């Protein structure tokens, strides 16, 4: 399998590749271009090669890709995983320069394309030490370069019907999972950050660990835009960092990468980011899940319908973990039962009439009998009753408080 890995300069991607192990072949288009230049007596180095005119650069790149493709064909016979590392575009003093053409992608024939990214502040620091002539780039310029890199790589992926991902260079396990665990669902972990109480941080990390055990996870904390700000940054730099955070989380991590968004709200605090992320995913047709954390001795939080309409809701990470252990069929049963809970709550709020566990279980059984064949329902009856028990117990505090309020 061939995987095309794009990304701007200054990402430190070599450290990411070194940890992949011997089962992965790595091919670097830029290094191959420099090697071909040396073989042909052209006086170019990593520092100066981008000074070459577009025709020379195009010829070197075409020769490099041709040489790499011949090696890919040999590796394909050995059923190896092949990574081809390249820039799709370059940002120079006098504008952008082409780094990749559609013909190159066609020749490489990638199964999918991954664009690596990092925080613009971190990239800016690395480029100040880079042998290439990038010292002129501001943080704002780096943001634009990184966004163009992802945008152009995505268009190339569309043209050749390949899946595209945008991955933080320091999420090593996520990158490895994209390569090795192709059958797993990709999720984005959403949670409060700005107003989260410090004592809740361990809960966040524990929940992300739970997600990592079941999914390929993109975590917004992997690139935190408010860190590593320098006193010499301009107002344009700071604005671009803020806007880049929105592009990264909504357009890339959710819009490009995720099959689902799982939001964790351990404490009911204001989080415009989490709310926007859930709505963006919901309106993009993706699965959305909201998990809260209710101590057993407390009533359920009073959540707005504007929060709950767009998400499947779990009242604790324990309940969500139990849901993840279910088969896909029983997860669907869980969703039917949970939808029934919403209808029961609305009716109970209007009439003040409490719903007993037996009434609830009978209603859930009727819903499942309607959606399943008679034979399949009988096979799952005991499991359906168990799910109804668990969901009723989870929602009972809220139902009780609504009945008391109605009375």
C-alpha cells in the first residue's frame, strides 16, 4: 500500500517517521531530487534548490518521482507499506512554488493522502533554524502556507478518489493507527478547554484514553494555539493563530477526518467550541455523541434542548464505555431506546405522570419489536431488557425531578 504524506517545511516529520519501524518503507521526494542534482553535477543543496527555475525544479521532481515509483513497484511485490513524503507547495519570498503535480500523484497511486500539520508557532521556531531560506516567513505566512498545503492536498485526493486526512505531527499513535488500523472508525474528541476547571483535566485525559482504545482519535489538545506565544508576534500573527484554530478543528479534524464527534462534558461549564463542533458535525451528517459525568449521588444536569437535539446522550463515561462494548446491532437498539426516553420525558413533563420501570421496559420492547423481525427480537429479548434497565436507571433522577416539578 502506498501512502502520500504531504506537509510544509519545519514540521520535524523525520522524528515521526523514525518511530514507525522496519515494516514501513520511506521515500522522500526532496532528498531524491537533491541526490539526482548531485549525480548530474548541478550545484544545488537543501538550502539552494528552490532557487532553481520552475522548469529545472519540475524536471528534477519528475525524475525523482520516476525513480521512487520504480522502487514502489518492487516494494509492492513484497506487500510492504510505503510512505512517500513530499511538499505539495512551497512558500518563497516571491510567492508560491509548485511542489507536486497531478501526474506525480497518479504515478505514485496512493491509497490515501495524509497532510501533516503543527502549531504555526512551533513551525516558526523550527524554520528559524532550517537550512532552507525560510527565515523571512512570519507566523501569519506560515498559517497561510499550511492552509494552502492542506487545501491543495485535499483537491489532489479528490481528483484521484483517495481519502484525505490532516494529522498533527505530534499525534504519533494516531498517525500510526491511520496506517495500520484501517478498519477503525475515526473520531474527533471534543471537550471544554478555555473554562475547564484544572481538577477536571485528569477526567479529560482518562476519557481520551477510553476513546483511543476503540477509535482512531484526533485530539485538539495536540496543537494548543494559546501556548508558546512570543512577545514579538504582530497583531496579524495573533489573529491568524486564532483563525487557524477554527479551521483546524472544524474544517480539518471534523470536516475532513472524522466519522464521528464524541464530546465530553465532565462539568457543565461554558464551551462555545464544543457546542460549535457538535453542531458543525451534526449539520455535516456525521455521528455526534455527548457524554456527561454525573456522580451517582446527584441529579442529572439540566441540559438545554439546543445542546441535546444534535447528539446521542450518555450521562456518564461508565455508561458510554458499556455502550462501546455492545455489538453494532445492540448499539442501534440502544439508540432506539434512548430516542424513546426523549418522548417519555416530554410526555411526563406535560402530564406529571411518572413512568415506572416496567412501563418503560414494555415501551422499549414494543419499539424493538417494531424495528426487528419477530425471530430476531426473541433472540435479543434478554439483552434488550438489560439495556432498558440500564438506561432507565441512568435517566431516573431526571425523570423524578421533572415529575416533582410538574406536581
